C-alpha cells in the first residue's frame, strides 16, 4: 500500500508542453501547448502572467497579456516591447524572437 506523496517536484515546461513564437513589430506572441490535454488546467494555474514576466524579465520590457484558448488546450502570451524595437530596427541576433519560445520552455513550475 502506497503513501500519498507530500513532496512537490519541479519540472521545466519543456517536459510538459511545446511552444511556438510569432511577432508583429516589437510584440512577441508565445503559445504554450501541453503535450497532454489533461495538464492544461494545471498549466493554466501555474503559468501566470506574473511568473512569465519574472522569468522573461531580461527580455520583455513591456506588459504581458495571457489568453486562454481552452478549445485547443493552449495559452498565448502577448509580450509587448520584447524584440528590441522589432524586425526592421533590432540589432538582435534573433529579430523575430523564434528562440524565445525555448526561453519560455526553460521556466520551472511545481507539479
């Protein structure tokens, strides 16, 4: 007979979900889609705007807005002032911000 686990463990988001990135000007859009739909409610609870803002503090200078898309079990984060001015003005290596989807997936949450 097993005992209930009282210990929380941390997992990186890449263990639970995948991400896609898009951009428009200086605004970055990051989607977060769990591999398993049953993890969607937990991800909604744990991956808050505040936690994403803290995790991406050196990247996103503006506000972050989170949208829930329950019909496809996904979250979308719209990150303002995130691309060093945007594709046509940025001197950054990744002016489109595609690699920032991986930055989001490096975030840890307790499960």
